[in-house]
C-alpha cells in the first residue's frame, strides 16, 4: 500500500471511494434512498473544485495499491471551529470496505 499526496487526476477515483464507502459504511444508518442517489459525477466535481481552489494549508492524501488503484483517502487542514487549542483537523477519512 502506498500513501501519497493526491493530485487533480485522482478526483474520479477519490469520488468512487467516497461514494462507495458511504454506501457500505452508512447502510442502515442513513436512508437507503439517500445513499442510492449519491452520484460519482457530483462527487468528482466536488473533488475537482477542491483541487482547483487549494488552500495553502489544506491537504488530501490517497491510499493506493501497488497497481495504482486508489482504495482510500484522507483530507485535512486548519481546525475550523476556532478552538485555539488545536491547529489542525482531519476533515475526512474513507477506505473501501474490502480494504
């Protein structure tokens, strides 16, 4: 497994992990119709937007198989609630259920 900084070309693969991991992780917790309506296209656009408007202190990393297949990701950046005790925050971390 390789952990590396994500690039804009990873947006579609990150979107797939994002949607698929929501569908497995939140099944039975989030309404089924909501999960069924998650969109790879909309999620890919979300990630494209993040990569085209990066913050100096934000980051996205991917977990990739040796084949290059992305199976997970994490994103983070500055702490967002204004709590001076913490300087950074993990915004999201997702991994395909099979991994």
